[in-house]
C-alpha cells in the first residue's frame, strides 16, 4: 500500500521544520533525491533513452504487502448461526454474497431489492455510481423474513425509505456504528475478532477461487479500479499452504509404501531361467 504523495510531502516539511529549529532529527527520514531539489525531475532526459524508474525518497520505509484476511468457512458458519435476528442474517448474507462494503449495503433503500432477478442496487463508495450486484438466493430469503418483521414493527414504508432499521424503539435507520456493534457482540460470544470488512474480503476470496468466474468478473463485482487489486485475493493463505503441503507429504508417503506390482498371470521366473540357460 503506497502512501499518497501529499502525505509524504507533509512529513518531509514537518521534519525539515524541526531540523531547522533544532528540535528534531538531523537527518530527514523523507528526503528528496538530489536531482529533484531544483525543478522537475528528469527534465532534461533524452527521450530516446530508456526510462529508468527512480525512488524519490532514499530512506522511505517500505510498507509490506498485506494479504486481505478472509473468514474461513467453519468460522463463518459459527458466526452466522450466532446471529440473533433475521435482519442480521440478511445483512451478513448480502455482505458475503455480494462483496459490497458495509456502508454501501447500509445505504440501500427499500426499492433497491429485485428478488425476481436476484439483484440489489448500491451506491459505490468511490465513484458514487449506482451499480447492480448479484446476490445469493438465501440472502433474499432472509430479507423476506426481515420484511415481515418490519411490518409488525410499524416502521415507515415506502420505496425511498431506508432498507435497514434498528430493532429497538425509537426505530431509526441502522447506522454503520450500530451494525458494527452488532457484529462485535457476535464475535465476543465466540471469542473471535472478525470485522465487517472481513466479510467483503471473504466474498472476494470465494469468488476469485471459483474456476467458473473470470478475474475481470470479480473485479467488476468488487468495484476495483485496477485488476492488480483483485489479484491479491489469489494469494493463498497460510492455512491453505500448510494444508496443501501436508496433503502432498501424505501422497508421497503412500507412493513410497505402495507394494510392488504383481506378476502377470502365467509368469514363472524359474521356467524362464531354464529356457534362457539352454539357449546360452
């Protein structure tokens, strides 16, 4: 994950100020390259020469590439079984099947569900564009049960009304903080520490490992601007690597311990030795 350039510029100026005042380190951890201190970098480069990428900060720390944390299937089954209401089951089912961000799903209206086509409409966080996302049939079943609960609660109805509401009076639209607290309570009952964003990572991991889905399809559903972001989910996790290597060792041990092949019917090594002895 790269730091935005304006953040690096702020840090560079911060250390330059304290260096000049004598209140900070003598060496700036984010210095500019000597060729960039005056004018535009590579301003006089020959356009016929090959481009050589250069680092602007000689001592800039390298941020390690983190693999998104996905919830294993066993843990997810326990989490889903511990959810206390149909509303929470519908929310988690939509999160795990669509890969939508938590805020995107919580911002839905009652007209954004199309169960006949198994589609929902969300407003994307970055572009603010409305996008249709396919969801699982189970998610729409739980949502239908939640709609029956809304009728008994007497919350405002209408196509433009929010889709998700609190379960306690006074009824109001469910906020991100409320959904986060709901998921925290479920995690506490199981001794886990999964987050709402881990559900998005889990959905992306499941879809990217499906051989029937192309990576560009997963990119479109997840709303990634670059395909390289989606490719991160192809990286195997630690548990998957260990499980695969242990299975490899088990297969190797079975091959080594396999009994020798049985001779063909009618094969007699003594008769063959007598025959070859007479011929010699």
